C-alpha cells in the first residue's frame, strides 16, 4: 500500500530569514506570503517587513535562473480574512530580511587605561574611535597611546590594524580615526618603560627605555650581535604594531624609537654543508665530461 504522496508529490514552498520557524512547508491552493509567515510562527522582532522577497524559478529563460519579487508586508498579516496578498507557487522561496536598524549586539571592546573599560554598543554605522574613547570616559593619566593597539576580526582571526591611536584621539579628522566595526578591540596599556631585544644577540633582554636612542644602542645593551646574526635583516616593530624604519640619510634624523618597541635580529641562513658542495662539484664535472664525450663522438663520425 502506497501513500497518496508516492504518486502525487507534495507541493512545497520555503521561508527563511527573520521568522521563528524557517524551513519548507506544504503549499496549499491559494496560499499567500502572509499565510506562509503565519505557518512559520510569525516574524521576529528584527524582521523588515518592507523588504520581504519572493524568489521564483524562471522557466521562461535559459540565462536567468530565478525571478525576484519584492512583496512588502503590512503589519496586519495575521488577518486571514484579508483577500489581498501575493499568491505563492510551487518551489517559491520567501526571504524575510533583518532590519539593519534593529540588529542588536554590535559592540566594540575598549580595555586598559580608560576610565570605564568594557564593551560598548556601536551607535551608528559611521561611529569612529574618538567617539568610543570619549564614551568610555576618556583616558587615564597612565594611558600610553603610543603603545595602544587596535584589533579587527578578519575571516575569523583577530588582526592587528597598524594605526596610531595617539593621532586618532589628538586629531579627530586624522585618517587614523577610523570607523569602528562590530567585534573590534582597542587595547590601551601603560608605558612599559623598556625596549625588547630578541633573536641573535648575545644577551636577549628587556632594556630600559632611553629617549632619543636608536636600535644600535639597545642591541649593544643586549650584549651586541651574536656571531650568526644577520644584521641587515634586523627589524624594529613599534608598540602599536607599525614598523620602524631608518630615514636612510645621514642628514635626516630617524624617527624616535618608542618605549615598548621590539627589536628582532634574525639568524643568517645556514651555509651548505661540505657534502653538498662536493655533490654540486661532482655533478658539474660529470655534465662537462658528458658534453666533451658527445663532442668527440660527433667529430670522429
């Protein structure tokens, strides 16, 4: 014994988005969009009724897969006696989008040396760093803006955004005063008072900060370069994540190195072992010998 559905498949429609029970439902004859919304438990508080779309399979064109109809829904969609409404067809898909003005949970974290650290709701799409710091009560006297860091979630990973929060706060029109996004984090530390020297130095250390001193001073304080140090590839990272670079000119002073900077001295690339040198020489000799033999054979033919 087979059920009737075995011979006569059900006619279905789907509904997704801001409804309580999204999914696929059986389409009844004369079903409207409003009827399907009621079957799906009604809309959530974040639904944008003016933006409801019906996606319908287009069987009239080889190039266009679907047609999209915008179907604004009134607030009295629960009235089953309302004769008006968009009639649904088999396999229609109803999409109820969220209202961007009602989405909750858009926040940014502000931590460290502000008066009131914590998470703050983003007020509007154009809110910037300066506004968030101000809403957090402003900075404490112990705030070290040169070392402040800004993080943004990019593809599921927190990425450091190399901007100057010192400029963002001091000059609100600065390009560093960027628009904040949901999930961003601002970390404002105290002044660490040291410069970290690591890598191929004789005594890796946290060296007390001295205003006006360059990388050479701190490397010397860390015991100088080790024998395997690759001096040319030495890098300096400022505390806010930006890279420090020398001016390259004797008569143009370098930018100041800041407290909290990190100097990294890499090792030289390891040299090839003696065995590799012998193998390379032997391969070259064999190739030359083969070329000579081929030349002799050609001449003696």
